[in-house]
């Protein structure tokens, strides 16, 4: 059976519009922003074939999200999570909750205020009219609203609290006006909504999970093009050759976990310094046996030897994480007098 190509969001929207038919779709599309209408219309016009599997998957995802939103409205996130986990499984339920939460947060007024630091927000709104403060606090996370309310003078606290409790309906026009003014004040304090991704740490995590050949190739290329970056990456990750930097107790602890065949394969392509570090931490008899194993092994495939090295590195990282050995990284474990 041919693998169905993974669809992106706007393609799913186009398929949903087609599946719902022209009457319903037209009433939905006219409510979308102009830019989104253009994108969805383009996808609809260029969609030549929709498989029944694609249509069914899109409709099911739409229904799942609709139910998720209903569950959140009825009983909050925890209630929705419990219901969806039982119906869809843990992973799918998490995806649905995340998507619905993101959409809900985007639709709700004062999104920028919810992202702002509580202290920044306090200094921005503390001199506003009590009714304005009350309105804003109604749309904030409870803990953030509590922080701001507790920072107000006592007489103002009571006034704002009373206004929150008695607030029933507010004109959408008023809400948009207050939100617009607040966003202008906050925009100078809050940067754009960028997500922190990437960096040396991310690359190290990826390389630590990669096969040895990929790891070596990337490090070698970085050393040619960006030696400073290569050094930063190396200082934050552990490779097989770094065994020579470990103390004897750590090497002996590692050797107790390593399979003898893996060790022989790994040393088949290692440097003499690494081999010496291993032999020095074995008994004379064990070291001699290991040398004989390597000699009698004969030619081996490079990929097998690299995989063996990677297995040993994985063991080293596991022991490091459990604090059974210590790997110095980028100066973090340097001992100073």
C-alpha cells in the first residue's frame, strides 16, 4: 500500500472545505483573514486528487479537535486530557490538547499580556483606571493576576477585586480598544514572540544520537569551516577518543559494563593513545586476551567498528548521567584551588 504524503495545515484546511461542500465551506471561508483565504483557495484550486484515506484522516482530526475544544470548555484542560487519553491514547490526546490550546490562546484577547512578565505588566497597568485593571486581570492566568493584584495598594486591591466580581459583560469594542492601548505600551518591553530553538546544545544532543560516521563527518567539516564552533561542540560532547581524558577509576567502571567483543571491535580502529588507556586499566592477563582477540579477529567492516564505539560511548554517557563517572565538559567540572 502506497504511503500517504503528510499534509500541512493549509492543505488539511483545503481538504476539509472540499469535504464539507460549497454551502458550508463558503460560510466558513468568508470568516477567515484575507491572507488565509488566499492560501486555502490556492490549495483548493491546485488539489487534483484527494484519496479517501486523506479525507477521512482530515475529517477525523477536525472532529477530534472539535471534541477537545468542547471538553476544555466543559471541564477544563485536565478533564479534556483524561477524556481524550482514554479515547485516543496519550500521544494523540497531547497533540489535540496542544493544538486546541494554541488556537484558543490566539483567539482570546490580551494574548500579549498573558505572555508578558508579571512585573512588567504590573508597572504598565498599575496606574490605569480600576475598571481597566479589572478587565485586564480577567483575561490573565490566575497566578499572574494574583501577583499583580497583590502589588496594588490595599484600597485599590479591594476596588479592583469588587469590579472583577461584579463584571458581567463588556463590549468587544471596549475590549479591543483596551487591548490595543496595552499592546502598544507592552511592545517596547516585550520582544517578538520567538521560540528558542537550536544552538550548540541542540547540535550536541543530535550528534550524541547519531551514528559514528555522521558524527565524525560533521565534526571534521565544522573544523574546516568553523573551527571555533567545532571546538564548542567538542567541548560539550563526548566521543570515543575522549576516553583518554577520563581517570582510571572511571575507565575501570566503564569496562565492567562493556561487552568484550564490542571493546575489541572498537579498538580495532582507535588511536594508540585510546588503546593504551584501556590496556592500562585491565589486568595483564585481560589486556593480553584483548590484544589476542583483536589480532585473531582479522579484517572487520568499518561500520561494525564504529557501531561498537558508539555502543561504548552510549554506556559512558549513561554512567555520566547516573553520576557514576564524571565527564568534564567545557570547563564545568574544572577544579580550582
